C-alpha cells in the first residue's frame, strides 16, 4: 500500500513491482477531470516478473517469507518473463526499485538503501529503471541536433548518476519511409590530432529497430563517466540498415560533460 503525491506537469510514467515479483507499468498524464479513480489489476496484466532472489538481496526479505504467503499455484520461478511488445520496438524490460514490506508493516524501506542494493545486485536492471524514469525530456542543450534526409537526431539532456552518464536522445523520422536502425555509436574526437576513440556502451534503452515514417523515438545511451579536453568533441553516429541516411551529430559539450 502506498500513496503518491503529484503535481501538474508533462506526461510521465510509473513502474511498480509487487511483493511477489510482478511488474506493472503505468502512463501518467495530467487531466483537469478524472473519470475513474479505481483500477483492479490482475496478474495477467503484469508486463513481467523480477526474480524473488533479487528481491531478497535488495530488501533483506527471504525467498521463503514471500513464497509462504503465496498460494501454491501462484509461486513463480526465478526467471524473467517477457510479454510481446508493440511492433517496431525492442524496449528494455521495465523494472523498479523493490519495496520492503511484511505481513505486519507496509513501511517503505529507505530509497537510498534500496537503490544501492539494486545497483550492486544488477547494474543493468538499475540502468533500465533510471532510463525508464528519464528517457522523455524536453531539450535542455542548445544546438545539439542534426538532420540528414529528414532524419533528425537530437541530444535533449545529459544526466549523471553514480559513475555513469545518461545521454537522453530523440530521433525523428520526418520522411515518408520507415527508418531501419543498424546501430547507434558514440565517439570522442580531438581537433588537434584527429584521433578518434569510441565510447563504450554500457546500456542502450528503448532504441527501436524500425522508426516508422513521421514518428519519433526517445532513447538513452549509457556510458561510464568521462572528462573531455578543451579540443575534444563527442560525435553520435546513427547508422541506417541497408540505406544512405546515416546521421552524424557533432556535440560541442565540453562544459556540460565536465561540470556534472
């Protein structure tokens, strides 16, 4: 049981994991009038499950404690379940920090402690949660876009969390033809000696395999935190599969990278 307090703002999302490992995802949109305040959810509506062993490591709750409170026919195995997703997507599984609860208490465990636990247990799960909560953002960096043949790549924001950087990107396909993505790459290049170094991808969230005509794709590229010299630029390369519409986006973001 929990209560959320919200305020007027742009559309957002909420992901919840229950005590027995079910994962539910919600879209939150501000409305002046609300027609329905109550929704009854069934297990069939869960988008997946998280292993009970992971919940145990994060919350301190033992697998037996959780298992004993479930009917025999509801005990889940400890593998992830993924349901079918909409066409033209390869979304990462959506997960959220586990909540600590017991039969006698519904008190939420300290968020910082939970975050640290999940980060230590499974970094990719942690990255997925962070990206899910931040992948849709308004542009906050000036002159950070490039368009080639009506395909636009734009950097909306750069976030730092722990020792990682999160590059929040938006791809717009303003053409009449679907865009099939081959891959997305990041480089650091020096103006002085023309040397080029590829930035290692730790995690890539929500990059579509195909971006339909007249649509957009919000995504996040995750890398280790790094610093830039004054003469260095970051380049984002979006490559098209079997096409000529690859987009190279140069980013003069030394100040943004070095101050976060």
